[in-house]
């Protein structure tokens, strides 16, 4: 009985000690003890938000955030074994050995970042190896990794990410929408790696970013990129661009640049390839521009498709002689023949009915001289001399595509104006509505429509363009698409050297057109820059135009109209 009483007394004494300690911790002076615990190490951890996906028009991810890890260290636990741990980290993760060693030994710290955006399986594998070797203090936290499933497909537009910031393309332009808001966790960590329960312990959850849907069709973009790359390779060209646009809506279904880069490893490509030349590189459009000149003349009532023009072998003007690309004596062409044969002289003679201001007024309404504003950083506006200061000599050259410059998307939208019955619809790369980093709203919901030429003028111009691909009279029979009526125009333009401001002896070869010619569904523009193999717009750009247009019509199930092509006379 005495033993039992003694046991109860002993238990009571122990419980009293625990109770007193509890009162001291929770009631009398909890802050002082929390501060003592905090001295062991407060961890301030960023909880990264998952970045919004960038999608194609069908919801297929062009850029996505996948599970990843950040690798972090508690120097209190890693300092003693720092050399061995740093050796494993440098071998497995490719970290700089000495930087890792410094982080693992950081005095007074309980939390150091070692690596970010590491694929989850790779990060966990490293942690397993460290544990198997008996090392502690290296752990992981969630850290989403940006992945580009299609690699180089649409990389020219989508862009890419650095470790913590966007470095190009849509990733940068629409970062506010995509990035979301990072969260934060702050807690006190004891010497054994556990969280101190009575010390600071707070968390603010991350808010994930919103997706961005583009107008691009990933499969079509892939095909266009491959077809363009093959042409650039075959003709040993410096670069090339190809664009597919929905003729009715202005939505860009594909916009390819070659060379391009793999968005998963942009560091492996030259800096000049990390963007879109189709938007940033100005060039003279050459004879594709004649379509705009002639459509304007028809709209103004100056010519018709059957207007007769006597064309001399050369045309002496104030500062130089204008020649055609082919040798000839005096020939008699209709306006349709001028387009079919791509006569510089014929175009200039027809454009004599315009003042410089009248011509540039139309070209401005076609969208030349102003950026398209589709949401791509670094887009060039091109060069279009204002009509009030343009000389007659410059006007002559502008009429057939020289002494002005464009970007490839500008030219696509201009040709598409003819396809769309004379109404220019501003091109779009974003479905719906989105705001760029400079506050500009872009997308299909804010696209504009403006009449440039009459429906009659557009129809006549399209009929003239059909004669370009006619094997009997045109210069680009290889641009035909079997079974379909095609309207198009070739372009061969001298290239300007930016350093000297002079022509460098190379050329930009292009072809722009639409199909079906009498009920347009798609507009395609292709330009090949500085090929080393001889050829013209019809023989170099024409065939790849045909492949791309044929694929687009097939992919979207567009049937032939079944009508007969234009038979406008080309001579008189």
C-alpha cells in the first residue's frame, strides 16, 4: 500500500512538472521560446505558380507546365559532408561543383537553393542516391518545369523560358496572363529538420496562371515548317518564311520560320534564330506587290482586266531605265497579261494614272507601312514613303514592288484582302482576347475589318491572278494545286544589305495566293531569302506554296468548287 501511494505521488510530481512547463510555454512567455526556436532557422520558401499552357486552336499544348522539383539544402545538416554531396550533385545535375559546395556550407543558413526546374524523376533519383550514400539535408519541393511538347514547332512564336523569367515570344509578351502569382511558405525548422510547432508557420497558396489559346493549328504548323525547311535546304537559302491564313477571318493557322530552334533547348541555337523573321525582318516584296497596285487601279476605275497596254522593250525614266525580267521587243498585253507575265514596264505604265499620294493611300489601307500588331515583340513596320514626299521615280519602283519594304505577315494580310472580296481583316494569332505586356489588346475578338477595294475590283484581280498559274500563259504553273482553282502572284526582289544600304546581289523569291480562287478559303504566302540556286518566285516558292495549300485544303476538307478557271485574254 505504501509503495502504491509512493507511486501515485511520484506520478503526480512528474505530471506537475509537465504541466508547469506547458503553462510556461503556452501561457507565460510563448514568444520568447518561439524566438529561441526561430534562432535555429527560419525557412522562407517560394511556392511557384504553375504557368498557364499555351495552346493551339484545337487545345493541343504548345507549351505546358509539367511536374518538376527544386533541389534545396539545409547547410546545418550538409556542411560536414559538403564535398561528397557536391560531387554527386555536379555529376547528376550538372551543377558547378564549387558553387554547390559554397551553398552546402553556408553558415547561419537553414535553406539554400541548389537547382531549380528539375524534372521530377531526375530530382528524386538524385535524392535517392544521396540517401543511399548516407547523406542527409538535401530535399526537394514542387517547382513546375516548362515543357514544349512539339520542340521546334511554333517555337518562333511561342518563345521560351529562362529559370525564373520569360525570354521570348508569347511567353514574354503575355507573361502577366501566363505567370500567375507565386505563393509563400514561412516556417521555423529545428536542428533535426522538423518544423517547430509553436514558432512561425504561415502559408499563402500560389495562384496558377491562365492559359493562352492561339489561332495556330499544330499539325499544319508542323507540315508548313517541314515543307519550308526542305525548300530552304534544297536551294541553299539563307532563310525562309511561310504563312497560312484563314481568308475569311484573318486567323493565322501556321507561321513558320526557317532556321528556327527547339524551345526546350534554345541555348543550342544562334541568337538570330530565336524569334520570327517573318515579322521582324523587312524585305522588298517584289512583284507580289503588283497585285495591290492593279487592284487599286481597278477600284479607282483607271483600268480593267482587259485594258490594252503596249509594252516597249525598256522604259526610260528620270533616273534609270526600267526593264522586264525577260527580254522582248514591243509586246501587247492586257492588264491580265501584265500580271500573268509579271511585267514591270506594264505595271509602271498603268500606274502612271496614279499620283504618288493616290498609290500610297491604297497601299496604306492594304496595311503596308504599319505593323500588324498581332502581339509579337520586335515586329517591323516596314517602309512606305509617304505620298506627299514620294518622287515619281520612287513611285514607279513602288508600283512593282521595289523601294518599299514589308514583313511576311503584312504581305499575307495584303494579298488576303483581295481573297476576302476587297475587305482587309487584321490578322490574328490569338483566339479570343489577350493583353500584351505593353497594354495592347489583341486577338480575334478585337480584329478589325475595313474595305480597301470594291468587291468587283477584288474579283477582277483574282481572275487576273489565276492566269499566273496557267501553264499556257503564266509564269508559275508549278504553283497549281490539282483539282482546285488557284489565284497567285510571283515575286523576285533584290535584297538590301543593311550595312551599306545597297543591293547585295542576292534575291528574295516569293509566291502569294489563295484557293479556291472563286471562293477563297486559305491564303498562303511563301518567301525564300537569298537562295544560292538560280530560280524565280514561280520555280522556287511556287512548288512549296502548292504543297502547303494542297495540305491545308485537304486537312480542312475543302472541296473543289467545280467551276472553270479564268480565261481572261493576256494579249491583244
